[in-house]
């Protein structure tokens, strides 16, 4: 049970102590206070900003040939100045996701004892219990996906002992809070008169608009409507200006719903409809539907890495940081990443997981970043766990998002590059922004959209479905390939096709005269994703038996791509020229995407390049001031898993938990890195850590499934059930004494594959719905 329960023996005092709930759209951070309960609300479509048709620089297309010429001529500093003037994006009202007002319940009272606060990942319910003045109080809080609401139930073991005052406060954007009488529709005129009722319901309503002036113009943003319904069993309810007080109740239920007009909906109608349906169903039905829905996904995978430790989670994390073993805490972190993926991204979620998932701490949205969608690793990393951790449905919002992004990116490709297909750069927003970012060093990541589009192919690889490939994935992948075919140009010296001008996000190099520069031609990261998109487009077209001319074009272009190069330090070169890094300790290692998530470099097929990639990792970590942060630790764990070094992968996974995740195990970007003044929550470390651990225990490439490829020496005994492998396989693996004990592989469809364990490989075939069992002796016979 320990590996699926976060437990604490005191209330949360800050955001990084609170526990997250979510239904794929609406999120809450539950503090579990005794004198006051706070639930910090957020919703994925509560965005400032608006669509814009003027984000691309009008002089970009004309300046493009001159920037390329200067780079080819060895004059990068001049090219840099010209690119800054002409190529960067000009976001008119980019915007950010904004946190919602807080739901606060004030109880009063004094001391307490026997306090416990739990988040059960299997159930998706936060439970708080304590004894105060001889009364045992219990709270349950959940975010229901079937009913679209947050539901809170308060009970006590003494009749009439439940009482509190409820309000919505602490809004970062303008709005008005009102109350409603029993049976009154919240969307009607404000009702702020006092009133007392007995044993029925009252409501709170918030009406506002998500506007701010740091990332947008301060006037445009989504309209936001919040509805709160409070039901008391016995006792009385009193409405005052902006609050509802419950007195002397036996129990109470609080329901919260949110609506916005982001997609053209009537926000008040949506919130009221959800509340009305939840009230009609009743808390017991809402809870039961939530459990069935949540367990359907969460229960697919289980993991056992060691004996449970019966201590509060924050204490366990501190012990792990001191070097004490707690493999079960690592298992808990793995399952936590799955839980957060379920809570933040469901099949009907209107938007995919943003930088902070669906939980907004208010820090990213008030910093220079914006709580948006970063396309130079973070959004991709948000979904690395979806397929291997058996949550394919959670990928669906990203599929729809990519389709919209491609539609917007066609105009950017034509206006900025005179190219076919579509392009997106480093950042995007809820409105489909595809122009470059507004700053040098990060804004001109020309293959950010291509990188994200690889998630479509990954979704297909894990569950091959030709209809999905034909109708949803291939049109996006094909047009990404068409852009690259238009954009790639021959190098004037050797004739190889190279991309540019572009950044290798977000790193800088030293020009021959010592000037720090970022843009270049032929960056390795662009080569990686150009090769991937062209290869995948050709594979998909072959599977679908379509576009024979395009197949020939992409095959010819792949042959002409520049090769990987090894530099003076034995490192995989990040740039086409063997330039020195301006920031040797930089957190980004974009060129190593060839190792993970791509497999263009592997220890077995390309050992020299694999060693060159490892040297990059070693040099970064040795450099003074290494920018260690959450997604970096997750990424390095995945890199070392691909390098088949389980012990180093475990080192970084442990550091992710102890040095880049907080008391509530939410990962954070470390203060002092990337302009952050303090630790700021980021979802990517949680999802990336789950993906990295899965990669340590199971790897697949569509042709081969590898069992325990990077098992750490410390994990002597253990098991995992329900991981997914490319090709439509579900895999259970157990090991004893550091050696394979048993593996069961179940097939979705008729398939053949190779199964590897260490250096032995066997061929297997299976029929749909069947499975086969393998043990160590099968690989030693």
C-alpha cells in the first residue's frame, strides 16, 4: 500500500505541501487544514491572451537568405544581429494559464490530535482525519472526471459537529463573488442579501475574466465562471455577502464546477449544468463513478521494488536524501507520475498538459516563462510516460492539439519560410501560436513542432491502428515532412542537407572570435528530428500504401542529411562545426535527442556515437555550476537507461526525487536556473521520472522487446505488471537476485517480435489476446 499512498502527519502550510487532484481539466491543491481548508483551484482553459495573425515578422522571409549566407560564410555574429532584427516572433497577446480563486472553508477551533492526510493514488481521493474537542472529523476530496466537478464531503462522529464558512477569494484576475439562495440559478442577478435556511443548499458564484498584462495586453482572455454548491445534512446555512456559513450540520458536501468560453462555450451554462447533474446524482454516486473511472486506468500497472516503509512521505523523502535506501518510495514516485497523468490529461480534455499540468502555482504565470506549452522538451516530456505506463488514452488531448497546431503552422511556414507544410517553434499557447519565440538563444527552435509530432507516431507504435494512422497522425506527419523538404538546404561546401538558421535550444556556442552566438546552420537537434520525421513519413506512407512520390523524396533527402560528428573532446557535436560551448554547464542537451527519445544512437548499433553521447553527459555534470533541475534529472535518467547503465539512471532518478521534487513529490524547476527566482512547479519531472523508470525495466523499438535492460544492481528483487511495449504488447516482469525470474508478454494482435534479455535474443509469435511466458532459461538454452 505504501507505494500507492502519500501520507503526512500534519496539514499543508504551503503549495508544495498540498496534495493534487484533477479530472483532466479542473485541478485542485488540497491543503487539509484544521482551522481552515484551502483548495487552490485551476483549470486548463483559464487563459489570458487571444489568437493573433500578426505574430510572424513581416521581414523574416526577405531576410532569411542573408542570414543563411552570413552563417555559411563564417560570420555568425553578423547573422545573429540580423536574425534578432528580422526573424524573431512578435507575439501580440500570447497569454498564460492563470490560477483560479481559492476555495476556502473556515472552521475555527483550537488544538487537534491524531492527524492524518492521505492521497490514495489507487482511488484518486485525498482523505483528511483528525480529532478535535473529542470529535473525530473526516474529509474526502476528489476530482470527478465522469461528473466534471470537485467534490468534498465533511463528516464527524458526533451529530451537529460540522460547521464552517465557505468563500472564494485570492483571485489574481478581476471578478465578482456572489451567493445564491436554494434553488436559485447562479447565473441570475447577484444575490448578496443575508438569509438562513435549514438543511438544504446554498451556493457561491464567481464571474471574471482571465486577463493579465505581463504576457498579454491586459484586456483579452477567457471568461471564467465558478459555481460552488454547498449541501448540509441537518443544521442551518446562512448567506452573507460573498460567503455561506454552515452551522450544526451532521455532514456537508461541497461541489465545485468551472466553465470558460475558451472554445466558444457559455461558461455559466457549463458550470451550472455540471453542478446540477452532480447534485442530482448525489455524493455517493459521484464518488462511485469516480472510483470506477479512475481505477480503470490506474489499476493497469503495479510495481514492487522493495518493502514498504511506514513513515510519512516527506520523512521518507528526507531519509532518501540522506542516503538511506527506500526503493518503495521510488516505486511510489513512478505511480505518482501515472496518477498525475490521469488527473491532468483525459480523452476529453480540451488542452494537453501545460508546463504545470492542470495545477497552477501562480509562479510560472508571473515569471518570464508563462505557464504555456514549451516545445523544446517540456511538453514532450509531459507525455513520455503515457504509452509505456499504459495510459494511451491520456495521449488523446495532445493528438488533437497537434492537429490544431499544424493547421495554424501552415501559415507560419508560408509567411516566414516560403515553405510547404507546417512549422512550430519553441513555445505555443492555447490559441495555436506557431511563430518563433521573442528571444535569441531559444526562440528559433525550428523543429519544436516536428519533435512534438513524433508523439503521434509513438501513439501508433504502441497500439498499431491503421485508421488512427490514416485519419489523425499521417496528415500531420506528412505536412511536417513537406516543410522539411522545403526548408532543408544544401551546404555550399559538402552538399549535405542542413536546417537553419536555428537554435540548438537553449544553448550558445563561441564563434571563432569568441563571440557568444546561438543560431547556426546544421544543428544536430534539427538533423535528429528531420531524419525522424522523414523516416516516419516514409514508413507511414508505406503502411498506408499512399504517396509514392513523397516516399521517394523523403528517402532521397534522408540520404543527404549531414552525419553525426564527434568533436575534439570526444563528445557528440551539438553544432555542425566543433564549436566550444559558451555555457558548458547548460541544462539543455538537445543533440542527445538522438539517444532518447529517438534511437538514432544506441550502444549496440552505434557504440562510438553512444560513447560520444555519454561524454556529453559527463562533461555537463563536471562543469562548474551545472544547471541541474527537474526535467534534466528525468532526462539524464532516461539517457542512462538507453545507455544500459541502470546504476547511473537510478542515481539521477533518486536526485530527481530528493533534489528536484518537494515534500508532496511534485517536481520543480530549481530557483536560480532559467531565470527562476524560486522553485517553480513543473509537471515534466514527474512524468519524465515515470518514463525513465519504465525505460530501465523495459525497452522496445518496434522490432525488439528488451527485458530489464537497465536494472540497477541495488534492485535485487522486484516486479512490474502492465507496462506496454511497441507493437501492441503488455508485459509483466519479475526478477530475483538481480536476474530475470519470469516475464509474461500479452499480445493485442497477431504479431511476431524478438525478445531480448542481456545478449540473448529469441523470436516469438503470438495470436490476438494471447500471451506467452518466458523465464531466464529460455535465454540461456
